[in-house]
C-alpha cells in the first residue's frame, strides 16, 4: 500500500533526527542551567552574544547551501 510506504519514508527521514534534536536541546538548556549556577556573569555574557552567533551561523548556512547547489543554467 502506498500509504504505508510513505509513512515508512517519513519515519526513516525524521526518526533519528528528532531524537538528536531533543538531545541537543536538552544539552543546550542544561548547559545554561549549569552556567548560571556556576558562573552567572559569564552565562549572561554568552546569552547576550548568542543572537549574534545565531545570525552568523544562519548566514554561513545559507552561503554554504548556495555553493553546494548547482546553477540551474
């Protein structure tokens, strides 16, 4: 049945990535919790710089994807 094959394709595509996403988010939040407990000043500095790092990472991802994709011409 095509419906079941589509479900299997979705599970194969998302299954492992979703678990990794949950793990990475738990590490991120846990790192900030430990950072605020151990050294709240440094954690505040990291939080203030985080938006800039996110923007830079997004720009680098966009540029690298544009380099990888072939030209449509």
